[in-house]
């Protein structure tokens, strides 16, 4: 009844042949169907949780392995293309997403987090070298185990590409490398969570919120003007004589609120609400006088209730002609009688410096009278619907540049063959640079959070599904009859030992909070599944900030160092 009456005239064996041709015989259509089915089934299984632990989208990887184990074969050329394209899409989209916040995050605790991440990667490499030397396992298998133990499949892709360049006939070694990654991967997820549980027992008693986790670039403080050196002078003259950068958003003069301009004169007893960098607070206090005790950086402050005359509103930059423009060039204070106190970009709070270049999607915190803000709204845009249309030109330009940069040979003294960033390294470098500096060249890289998530999820799911189909034929035989159990034990050591060492150093000597420490570890291990475990274990956003801060550099270093290790030995 489903097929219609015409099906009655089709011989039974003709129907069987048709089913075999569509679902079983390698072809373009069959490959697409197989990849889509593997991804769909894997994503349905991803909803399964064992307590607080879930393998997430990793199920797609294992569904591909299972299907290949039972004999499904697809077109190898199409499979390779889909796997590489998914990887490039995921890596580049991730780079664009974290690009705007990557360099600002390095100015504060991000440097400490990245140094700790480098230490973790170094310990992992020393372990791999020791395992290769002492145990005698081929270095290709050791790198495969490491890729799974640190849940970083792009490292596997880069190593396989390097190995293919060294020895085009090394198909068996490449397959064993992928099998070793698949075997070590599950315990890489679980071992990461186990390591965080152990570190949780070591954290200070009573610690609930991160001590220095959320990296604010703007701090709000209230000062009482009583320094004779600045009384009777304009704000412009005062700012000219001090190195510290600040923005005065409000002045309370004789009980009345004033929206300051550069020519506003400071008088004794004025209460100034000042936005600045945290490290400049002490300098600004010495400049103006006394610092009030009220905490203006609490999340629960209702800025519209601070006074009756002025309101605070968030406006979104949506006009394309403002992309890449310096904030100071807009002259918003002089033209519209408003002040910009803070700017939010990709989850990072930026200081509203006149030299800051705006990007589409920036959220400006504007202070002024309601009518003035309404007039400024036309200049800034604030039409959210405009941002829903993605700029596909910059997307494809970025993908092209990422692939080109990934193929550039890098010659290192003492190594016979050049290394390459590959399809995993090139796109993330270009993605970060495009996200951070694209607007300076009038390239609009902004995409909505939902569109960015779609690109990243589509890319990583395609990659994992294809990787499973490519490496699943001998998976179970390796576990039962091969070196599978040895790989699992070695992978557990590579996963847990560096986590415990670096995690303890971060909390004991670097005074990082538990949330910031675990976020840094998850980013260094490229483990978003373990990051999700922290959701109800910490009470701020420290883990997400630290994760995004260290992920690009750690991904880059793992890809490069794995290739160097392979080239040095092979």
C-alpha cells in the first residue's frame, strides 16, 4: 500500500536488488545515505546518559564503527572528502566563534591558563615518548592512542596526513592509528571526568565561585572628587595628564545627575561613576580622590533605577558600514549626548576605548536620556533581524584561506621533511584571525550563535561518522585478538596523569579556581563532553571562559607537536 499498486508488478528479487544497490553497493547515493544514517542514529543515541556521564556526539563515531564492522562499505573517495570537509567546517567555524575574544582573553588570566595548557601538552608528549621507548609500541599507534586519550580527533587527522606524506603506502599504519584512537576515546571522556572528580576533592573548603575566573575587561567604581589637583579642570584635560584609560558615565553634582562630556568641569564633592580596566582602579582613585564602598560590579544592579534622568540600554551594532570603524570616530558622545560604558563581544566584556574597532553583533551599553538613546539607535542600527542573514562570501573565503595555509610547508632545522598545519591547523588559525581582524578589512564574519552552532555540529558529526566508517572494519578484532586492552590502559595513563599534575599546580600555585582549572583542562583536552559535566558543579561561567581561552592554542600545539614527534621518529 505504501509503494502503490505498481509494486505488485515488480518481481520480488528485483526489489531486493534495488535495496542492495541503494543501501549496500558502494556509490555516490549509497555513501550519502550511509553517512546520514550513521549520523542520525548516533545523534539519537547521544541523548543517553549514565548518571551525569554521557558520550554525547561520540556515539556517532561508534555507530560508524559498528556499521563498518558488520560489513557496510562505502565509496572511499567520497568518504574521504566528506570526512575532510566536515573537519574543515568544524575547525574554521570554531575559530571564527572564539576569534573576537581570543586576543582580549590573553591580557589577563588567559596567559596563565595557556601556560598551564602548554605544560599539560608537554607532559603528554613526554609520556608518549617514554611509552614508545620503554614499551616498544610503534609511534604511529602511540599517537593514535594519544589522539583518543585527549579526545582530539583533529590530531589524528593531521598525523594521518603527515604519515601519508612520508609513506604513501602506509595504509595499514594509518588504519591502526585510527583504531588506537577509537579504542582509547571512550576512556578519554570518562577519565577526564574522573580526573575532575579527584580535583574537586582537593579544592578549598567553601569554594563555590571562581576567585579570578571571569575575565572582565571593564570595572565600574564610584569616586568622590576631592583631589585639589583635578578640581576646576575639564575631563579632557584630566585624561590628558594620566596614562590610565577611563570613561565617566555619570556625575552626581549637588544631588543632580549629569551626563558628562569631555568639557565637563569637575568640582569638589562630585560623585563620579567611572568605567576602567581593573589594573587602573588604584591610579584613578589617586587621581580623583576617595573610592566609595558600594560594589557597582554586581550582576543584579538595575541600572535604569540608579537615577530618574538617565537610562542604560543595550544597542547592537547592525549597520554594515560600522563594521571595522573605530568607536571614537563615531563621536557618539558629542553628536548624541550619550556615553558608551561597556561593549560585549562573543561573551567577553571589552573596555569602550576610542581606538576599539567595532564589529557587527557588538552589544554596546549606552547611558543617556531616553530620547538621546533613541536618536543614537539609528546610527548604530540595533536591528537584530539584519544579523540573521549569514555572510557566505566571508565563510567561503575563510575556508579557502584555511586550506591554503594548512598546506604551506614549514621547514624546521633537523627534520628532513617539512611539517604542515593541515586541514585541522590551517582553518583554525585563519578562523581566529578572521574573527578577530576580519572587520578591519571590511570582512563581515558575524554569524548568529545558532548558525555557528549548526556549522560546528554539522562539521564534527560528519567527521566522526566518516571516521567511524573508515576505521570500523577491524575494530572488534583488535579489541579481542589484538593490542586493544594494552591501548586502553596506556590511554588511561595519558588521560588522567597530566590532568592531575597540571590541575593540582593550577589550584595550588597559580591560585586558579576549581571551575577555571577544569575549564582550562577541558579546553586543553578538547573535551566539550566533560565540560558539560561542570554545569552544576560550579556557580559561574569560569569554566566556559577558560575553555574558550585555551582551546585554539592547545589545538594548534597538539597538531604541530604530534606531527613533529612523528617526523622525528619515522
